C-alpha cells in the first residue's frame, strides 16, 4: 500500500532516547517566506563518509518503533551513526506530531553540528504543512544532505528553491537498499564523479505490467537543473507561495495508487496552472498501480501522452524511481542532460563536495 497513503493507527511507547533538545522554534518567530523570485546560488552539501551521523526525521506521517529501529539497523549496517529525537515517534492523528513538532525536529537536525546528513524515515502526508514554519536562513547556513521522496517532495522543492541547497529524491529509512538502489546511492552521495550516467534496470517479475514499460513519448534532448518528485504533491503546491518553478528545468515525476483519470487531472493541473510548459524536458518514473481503473477508461500510457506530448519537449517514461523497490537517487538542483530518444539521464556535475 502507498507510503504516502498509509497512516499508522497505533504507536509503540518510546523509551529514553539519547538526543539533543529541540530548538524550540515557533511559528511566531519565523517569517513566512514569500514566493521566490530569484533562486539563491547553488549550495552543494558534504558527501557521506563512513562514521557520519545521519539524523532521522518524520516530517509527514507517524512511524512505529519497529520502523524506526529498522531504519537504525539499516543505516548502522552501512557504517553510519544515527541520531533522533523523541519526537520522531510522536503522533498527532495522521501526522508524526504537530506541525510545530515536525518543524522543530527538522530544524534541530539542520542546526545540530554533530549531524552530517538528514534522512526521512517515511513520507505519508504532512510535509506541506510545515513549509512556512521552517527557518530557511538556518538551513542555508548549515548545508547538509537531506533525502527522502513521496510526501517529502514538498520539502525538497521548497528548501532547494529558497536556499539553493541541493537536496535528494531517494530512499528513506524504511526503504529496502537493494543492490541497484545502493549502487546509485553511492555514486551520487558517497563517491561521485563529474559525469554520472544513470543505469537502467527493470523491476523483476514486471514483464506483463505495462506500468514498468520503458518508452519515449516525445523525442529530443534537454539540459537543465533537476526538479520534481511526487505528482500529487507537486499539484497540491500549485498556486501557493511554494509552487515549484519548472522553467528551464528537467522535471522528474512519479506517482502511486491514483486511478488514471486522477493522474490525468493532476498532470493537466500542472500544465494549466504552473510553468511546466516552460520545462526543458520531463523524466517520468514508475506510476505504480495507476492502471487499476473501472470502465470506461483509457490506458495510462495514452493519458500521459495526450497531455505531455503536445508540450513539444523531450519526454520519456519508465525510469526506475518512485514507489517501487528500485530507487534512483536524484539530486534536486543539479545540472543534468536528458536524452528522451535514447532514454538516458546523465548528471553533469557532482551533487556533493
């Protein structure tokens, strides 16, 4: 079931955790940012190294203690230390704590000099509600890797556009770090090269599932900064002060468990309500379980083609990222080249220093 849609109904009581106290930020003490007119200069965070401390946060939906400990075990097994606050297990209905708790938790991790990188344990829903509670100046002055996907799309976009910090659409604490996912994770965050061409691999046992097909919608080549994430989150930000700027960008999009007509509606919304028409190219991941429709309907592929092909920019579908086991780590704010004809994506600069 979708990580973005599944809400945890019960929580395990949290024991004593070794953690620094939160910063005590309040909505009254932080200026609500206006829509960005000029994006700040690009900031590249420090690469991950063995022994680094990764801060674990829950900006969206709640998690169980079992999920938290699973994330800790995974990351420590990879050679990293972990740090988290008691609030990582907070619950406020379908949120992982109140908006203030979740904003404080994230700001604590950015301001804490002992934390080298920040990873979201899961997505769910809620990140969009803390965007105007964050202190973007503190984030800008304390750049570090920030990674997640799905609901975390809202934070990746807002932080990058307001601070210039390169953020990362990639695996979270509850993700399975299979060989493909780990290989790309390492090439982007640990041992980068000035030019990195993403590998392609199709998920196993999907030969008869057209949602995993790999095809070109509109041929052509494009270059620009990467931006994007989950379709429904991007659509929910349209018209707000945090609307994502797609102009001259290579836009990557994925989705899960939305019927085809809903995918159609949200893509149409982005085309009509934002500057998506001015994007340089569109890289589509896997739209998992978006073909399960009641009649009358049209195929997912045709619906996407009907909306995006007339934009006359390069578009291709089926790259291995999204709510699937295989996950490319995509840097938000890094220059890339996209060849829709050959269905290739290549980073043109390092995303970490």
